[in-house]
C-alpha cells in the first residue's frame, strides 16, 4: 500500500491526483513549487518505475512545467529529483526568479520556508488547479 513520506506530508499541501502521481504544493510562498509523487510503493528512483509509468510521469511533469511557465513565467524552471533525505521518489518543479532569496543557487538549505497565508494558499491552489484541471 502506498504511503506518502511524512516529511513530504508535513512540508506540502496536496493539490490533487493526476493519473499516476499526487501533485503537492511546497508550503513556501517564495517559490511556485510543485512536487510529483507517483502513488506506487517502494519507488526510490526513476528506474524503479515501469516503462509505462515512466512515460506517464514524463507527461505529468510536462503538464506541470507548462502550467508553471504559463502561470508564473520566471527566469528558470528547476526540475530535480534528489532523494538524499527523503528517499521516496518525488520530482520537484520550482519556478525561479532573479529576485528570489536563493538566486542563483539552489533553494535547498538556503533558508527556512515562508508558509503561505490561508488567502495566498487558496489563491495559489485555485490557479494551479484551473490550469492542470485536477
């Protein structure tokens, strides 16, 4: 049975379910940041997925990339799979701006998250859901 890693659960808000993955919003209002987590147990690397699931995840990632670019623009769209701390497979999609606090370096370990206010959170989730239709 699939369980979401507790660290992902604590740091994100569930936006909804795509065909394969949960779409999670990182609770850091400084960056438009969506994480995809395939709902398959014991998946740690992309290669742990079947070819069909790899293709589905690729399509879901492209959906998220296009939605983030359309909604927020930005100078760069960082996409990454690390797994050094949270071993459960998850794929980050982060819009970066030249004026964001971590620019041009990585967001990881830079500074503490700035959580969304309830109003910001409602607005961000609503606009994302409209574009990715979940």
